[in-house]
C-alpha cells in the first residue's frame, strides 16, 4: 500500500509539463522550427562567462575538495559572500548565519512552509500564482488560501485579502516579479500589504510572516523598481534562486534568508534547518554553492528578454489581445480570446502555439506565454497568433 496522495502527485503531470512534452513530440513530427513552444520558463540566454570560468577554476584548483560535503546549511564562506552581496546592495547588515542554502527556490519554499507549519495553519497566496505552491503548502500539512486576481493590473485585491485573513493565517506568499504575469508589485502595494499584516498580527496575537519568493528579482526592465521587501515589512523571509538570474535552472541552487528583524528569528531559522533535515535537503550542491557565491553580483544579459517583451506586447495588442505589460520576469499573461482558457489553449495548439492555461495559475480566462525564447521565434510566431485571433472574429 502506498500513499494515494503521493501516488496522485507522482502520476499527474502539470499542465505546463504536459505542454512541454507535447511540444517535443510535435517537433519530432514537423520540425522544431515549426513549433512555437511558449510553455516553460527555461532561460534562453546563457549564464555569464564568469560562471563557467569559475566552475572550471574550482574544479582545477580544488579537485580533492570541491565535491566534498559542506555544513548542512551550506559552506560558511559561501553564505558569507551572499550576505556581503546583499549588504552592499541594500545597506543591510546580514551575516552568514542568516542564510540556509537550498536546492533551488522550490526547496527554499518547502523548508519555510514545513518549518513554520503547525496544525491548522493557513498560507495566503495571490492569484495568479505558481501552481506548485499548492503542492508545497499542502505537503507541509497546511492549507492554501488563494486570493482572486485583480485582473486590470495584477496588483493585490485588498478587500478580498483582508476578508481571507484569520487567526489561522501563518503566512502570506508574494512573488514579485511574478510568475506568470511578469508584474512587479509597486512600493505602494507592498507598503499597504505591510500595514495590513502589521495590524492583523497585533489583532491575532502572533506574527504573520511574509514569504517573498524571488527567483526573478534581477530580471526587471528599464525604469521598474523591485523594492527590498524586508525594508518594508520586518517579518519577511526571503526565498531565492539563481536559476533565472544566472541562467542556471538545472543546477538547483538557492537560499532561505531569515533576517534578524523577523519575530523569533532564531527559532524560525532553526525550524527551516530542521525542515531541511526532515526533507533530506541538507548540503546543497557544493560546487555551485561556491560558483554562485563568487558570481552573485552578476546577472545574465536580460536585454534580450526586454526586447522580446516589447515586441510581443506591441504585436499582440495590435491584434486585439488584452495584455498587462510585464515589469520583469519573462512571461506574458494575456486574456484568452474566450472565457474558457483551456479550450483556447487547445485551439492554439492547432496553430502549433503552446501556451499554458491560466486556470492552473488560479486565474481562469488567461494564458501564460513564456518569452524566454529566441526573438526570431517570436517574430515567426506572430502570423500564427493573428490567424488564431481571426478565428474568433
């Protein structure tokens, strides 16, 4: 006998992965150049040259030690470099002991949810949201409470948010720049959020933690500010990954940051570490602890993403699609041309356009387009988008 819930998770693919696999099969039939796969967020720009150079240097200079175990929470020198990088950037005074290194942002989130959860706890998420949040939260034994999207700008519907908060709310998750909308929460939005959480924490007699999921923090476009959230709300826990900023999704490296300003910070950090131990997440990949910490001031060249965004937004709007302009990340989240986004996504497949339905992100009536692809792919896809739009006229 096995766990029915785990069996379901193990046999049911996400819609995104299903599209990705469909795209590979279709490419084998008609050629990859004829399939316009916008289903998955795999960075299309290479890692900075210094990343590979640093890896080669470490492999050459430390062949007997670079693959060895580190401390469970990560190598002290790597954690200290991460602290110093944030201190230079944000004027903070973090130390190595505030960081727990993880196997990417997914592991960071799982460690935080598992570490914080007590029986009956709830975590609030804002739609549109990364679909795996539900898996991570329920896997920790908590309940996910989604807030419907504010579809005009994908900021926060504060009326719905305040109604959802209650004495069981342990934390609130934000993801800015956002997957799947690309929207960046404004400073005004974050300040209002902080005020609500401060008031409700006092009302309920316990802290409501703000969990900031930040794999896209560095992928932000001209003139857009991504505020440092712990400066705005003191009970903020950061979950970070280098998958997008350094184009290293396959290396699975990230961290949890528990600033000293967090209520019961020592206990929270210990619980995150305990969750990492319980889940088997100790000792993130040792080579890339060093590589990323030595390259953490770098970012992949994101100019191509901004060019892709500008091209796509302009063209789709001209065709009649409703698109909220992304401030960061590398996704568009336009409205589907019919209320049923699943049917729209299926119709798009007839034109070999692969887009993830918004229902899986908690926002029916939309689709996600990942534009981390070659610009020429977008240009060649535009007649297909026009032909798809014409079928609704």
